[in-house]
C-alpha cells in the first residue's frame, strides 16, 4: 500500500508501471516540432464525424485503442478506466469510451486531468488489485472554442497571453510490470486561487497551483530539483512558465535547467501563431503519453516529475465575476526501481 | 487492501466507516416527507448569494462543514476531498470547497457522484493510508434548470416523466473507526446506453445502469436480495423504478420489498407536484447522507446497497441526436463487521 510522506504526497510501495501509452493529434499538432512523437496524426480533425464534439470523442477512443494495442491487452481485460475532459458534462469521455465497456470513474480536473488520472491509477494500482487501469483525456480546439469562447466563424481576436487548445488525446495503461517507467510517487493538488480573473491568461491563473504542488512534493520527499532530470508542467505556456519560476524563486527553488512545459513544447511559438502556447487536457495528455513517455522508454530521461495544471472555472463563473481556481496534481515517473527518496 | 470478487466488485479488507455525514436542503426539500432527516433547511435557496450557482456552492460548503463538525475533525486534518456536480466544469464543487484547502480530486459522475465518491473513498481508504476522506456533491433546482432546460421565467411545461432537481447537498466523511456504518464492498459501474433519447425521461435512461450494476454485484458476491434489508437507488424516480424492476425480473431477481429510490423518497408525489420524482446529484447525496445514514446509525437497517445513478449526456450531445449513456456505482453499507458474503 502507498506510504504517506506528507498530507498529500504518497510513495508507492510496489510502484505500478506505465505498460503502454499513446498520443493522437490533429493537423496543427502533427506539424513540427512534435509530429514524430504522436502515434497517429489526423489531418482531418473532424475524424469523419459531423460535429467537433463527436470528433473529440473519437480522438479519445483512438488513443485508448492504440495504448491497448501496444500493450497487447483487450478492453475486457482492463479493470478500470479513468477519464475526463473539458466539455460540459465531460461528454468527450463518456461518448468516447462507452463502447469499450470498461468499469469507469469519470473525473473532472480540467487540464490537470491526465495527472489526476495517473495519480489515482498509482494509488489504486499500488497493491495490484485493480490492474491494469487505463487513464485518458482529450481536448479539441474547435469544441473548446465553441464552448468557452466564440464560434469559429466569428474570428475573435486573441490577446498575446491566450493559449491555443490542442486537438489531441493521450492514454496510458497502468499496471504491474518489471518494465519501466514506474509511477513512484504522487502529490495530490489543493485548489489555489490567487484572484486571477483574466480567462485569456490561464498561465497566470495556473502557475500558483503548479508551484504549490511542486513545493509540497519537494518538502514532503525531502528532495531537491537537481535529483531529477525532468520537470514537466502542463499547460502554463510562456506566460505561466515565467510566473512559475518567479513563485519558485521566492522559495529559493530553481528548476529552469530541467523544466519543460507541455504548452510550450507542443507548438512552435515562432511559426504556429499560438500566442502563449498550447493548452487543453489533450496538450499535457499527448505530450505526457507521447514525447515524455518515449524519452523515459529510450532512457533519455530517468527521474521525471509530471504535473499537469487545470483551471476550474466555467464561462458562467467568469461571467459572474469569480476568479479562477486552479489545481495541479503531480506524478513522479522513473526508469529506476530505486526512488531518489527514502521510504518507497 | 481490497479483495477482488469480480472484475469490478471489491470487498474491503479493513472496511472504513462513515465517521459522520450531513444533508442540507432547500425550501421544497424541507417540507414533508423528508424534512426531519436534513441537518439544515435553507428556506432562502439563494443562500444570500446573488446567483444560483454561487448558492449551490454554499450548499456544498455547508454540507462539508456540518459533516466535519459532527466528526469533530478540522478541514486541515482531512487527507482528501472527492467532489463533483452537474454544473458545467463542476463549478459548484470547485468554488464550494476551495476555501477548505483540502487535497482535492474532482469527479464527474452526474447524479451517480455520491456513490462514485463513496466507492473511491472505500478503495482508497481501505488500507488506512488516506484517512479521513470527505465525499460531497450537490444540485440546485434553479442552476440546473437554467443550464439544462429553460430560464425559470419562461415557465416551461414538464411532461409526466420529468423529474425535479433537488436543491440539496450531502457530505460524508470516511475513515477508520470501530463504529458503524462500514463501507464493506463496492461495484464500479460500466457505462450503459440502451438508446434512450428523451431528456425528459431520465429514469428510463438510467434504469439499465442501476440494474446492470446491481446484477453484477449479486453475481460477484454470490448473494441474493433477501440477505439485505435495503436497496437504495437514486434517482430513478417512479418511471425508472418500474423499469428497474422489469429489467431485474428478466433475470429472476426481485427487490421490490426492500427497494427505495431516493428520487421517490425526497418529495411527496401527491402534494409536491414533482411529476416522476426528484433528481440531481443532491438528491441521492442528501437522502444517502441524511435519511439512509440515520437509519443505519439507529439500527433500523443493517445491510444496505446504495447505488446512485447518473445520466452522462449534456445539452449539446442531446442537440446532436446522441442517446443518453448512464452509469451507476454501488456501495454496500453495513452495521455489522461481518459481511453477508465470504471474503471480506
């Protein structure tokens, strides 16, 4: 069973592995710089469906199918599916995964969903009773724009701080194996709300959540940044990443040499006109289940902290003048059976 | 650690208890027949707030506060909070619980959220590592009508199969104790979609999910209805309850003598003009955390299966012609340390 290292940090006693993972992206995501790390690129982002919402469900379904295929595991062998997304009532997930007929817990963590699902899969999978567990999430630029902002046809202007919702999905199958990467520890996030109201500046809203969770993890494990070779946040973008560094600097913590943000990784800011970077559940999910997992599998990274970040507002809460509460959940992925900290 | 009794059914090895639970309701909920089982009734369903959404958050916050107060546990002692609701992006939960500053996993299970949270709390709490865990959800008639149906001012007509969203919240604190009721087993639901499209007939859409989960539980545990003295569904209402009996009868299972539905319990169909009954996350939550838990505490019930049901559609999926996928999660609550089945 998991070993508590603090109120919200747990080391796995028998760390489950990521058995397989897959990332599926749309046309823009399939351009450089990240094209090679997607398992499938769909230049037709409608996926042959008549609506963007149905297309997003298909992306999520496809990511699940690819992860299962890689692991050579049939849907009926999977014990639990953890999924959620940005759409109202999480319909990408419900409609995307229903045909798999896997016991299902729906999650809502906005863009933090991938690490919420991986953290839960770690905690539930540590004892090997629920094994394997499939974790998946997605986002779609067109369904997100329609729901959260303006109809695409309107051609609304976006300020420089705005981020571009990724059309992508990532899925990871978690279970017992002697093969890395291992899910060695998790920190469950606490909602942070520093009073940011600007829905065109999600990076600023989410940076405090990422910083709080990372600082909690370091304090609870007694470790320091230099003991890791990668810290992946998602999706702070360029604006949020700078604020993240500032918040950490206030606590004398510097991660700049090992930090990458999924929102900065997924698009090329110079050529792809995405302003402050990428966002959406599918951004951290596809970067995490594509690029990051491949780096761990190839042995290019060994000790990685992966913390997706989510903004928990809605259009209604914004219209009612509420600030933006945010959250970030962390998972520690390692190629090494021996963790960098004592106790797990 | 939990003992698997089937793919999706788990018996707790060291069953956690419901340490305390509380139910908060609005004016209509505070009339007979259920008034006495609410810890607090708020005749002002605005809760002093300017919007229905903010009012719903306050209901959820208040339910948490009351459950914590009963258990004499401070928010900072709670290890994990599990919450979700019906509003877009689950804002009742995020804004309702953020000030408690408890590590938080957001859930989305529509009206099944209370038993999704209790099932997860059981699985995560079985080994005593994450202890205590607070589970909460809510709904509000006015925020739900605005979001899912018509503006209140419009005065839309409702067909006889329609249900009335409860203005209520329920919270339960789960942790180790020698005091009943114990959470002895869970069955995680699988999405069921039998092709119902009528959003004014949620009972018909959800009945197959409740029946599937209950039949899975009986098959996995090798038990029969007569070994329990209560089976509580929520929220099938009058229409859904009848279909639930029909679906069970096809498998030669009869639960009519011990079955109660939270949607039928919460309002008086004859005097309160709610058509087919109550609904909303807050319905099963308040009936479960109020009426049902009190019956167990008073020893009037001893072996109860509690299975809330959720319809996972959105207004958008309905407008796009999709049928309504549904889910139901089950928890077995008992006053007896010895379960009615082998193995847990």
